[in-house]
């Protein structure tokens, strides 16, 4: 989602621009696979979000560069502390050439930009950061800070410099993820119109795969991907977000999305 917004803000991508996904992306003689081995074909940005097309976002990151990608990630709260003062909280990592030079005294490799496009490589985030990111996306770009009790007013520390039309493209894609038959989390759709929600599936790779499309269920538990899902509800006027992480869950759609569905349904029922 951050990669998509960075591409839209750069002017190199639009809601109408399509990218062809043959199931992989090539940079020189190096190949990055899309999760869908046979490819997604020609997809727009909203369709790429809906179907979780890695190739689309590899292409975006390659064309706009790591600096624009990293800057957008920081705007949405990634790579920084939440401000809650939680003991042991880590800021995570949003890699960049400057970060790598300081941390490893090594130059940036263009392939690292491709990894960062889908949150892989050196990218590290916390569940709280993912929830903050989701909140800022669905509230129109307000840089809210989290709070621990409902009677506190949320702190706002400014607005993200992003067009509402760009946010709407991402919102459309996240709505499709759950509510479109082709969405990766369509199996977790809430049927009641008043409680429908949107979101995005994700996986965090634990170790390097030896085979494209490797079945996570065949791996030892400790080597399976972490599964995550970020959700918001209701669709028309978002008031709630959550970030679900299932360690070694394998896939966000199968392991994390059903939990997000249950959380979104219950909170809306309670607050109705």
C-alpha cells in the first residue's frame, strides 16, 4: 500500500496504469517471483492490491526508487516509535542507502529496492506500526498517534502530503481484497452490509525459499512465513483498524484474515 501511494505521488503511476505480471519480475539476470506462479496478467493498481500482485509493486519500486518509497513509509509511521512510551518498543527498520551505509558500511544494491517494495529484505515493522499505517491511510492522511484508553482524544501531529484521490485508489484496492470474488481475503467477507470491512493480506518471509510457490504446510513450523492482515471498518466511514500477526501462520489470507474478520465484526456489533 505504501509502495502504491509512493508510485501515485511520483506521477509515474496512476489508477489507470496497468502492469503485466507474467509471474515474475526481472532486474538484469535476477528474477523475483510473484506469489502467483502463472502470473496475474495485466492489472491496475487497485487490482494489484486486490489480488496481491507482487510484480506490480516490484515495478513501482524499480521505477520510483528507494528514496521515495522510504520517505512515504516514514510518513505512515513505519520505522519510528509510536510515541506511547512502551517499554522495549523497537522502531523497526525502513531501509535506505543512508541507513545501509551507517549500519553496514556498504553501498545500496538495486535489488534491495525490489525486496523493500513488498516489505521484505531488511524491512522490519511492528503490529502497532501496521495499525498506525492503516489508520492514517483510511482517515484521509491525518498523522494520528495511538492512545491506550478510549476517553483520550487522539493526538494529531499534522497531515500527510498526499492527494485524497491517491488514497481513494488504495482504499478501493483494500475494499476489493475482502469484498471482490477475486480478492485474496474474499473467504473472510462479512455478508452484512453494515459491517463490511476492507484490508490487506501480507506475509513476512522467515527464510529463503528453495522453490517458487513452496507449500508452507510442508515446511517445519518454525520456517513458515508469518501471516498478517491489516483491516479497517466500516468501509464507507472507517472508525476502526486492527493489525493481526500470526507467527508462522503461513499466509495472511488463510491465517490472519479470519481473525481480523471476527474482530471487525465484534467491534462493530458492540459499538452499533
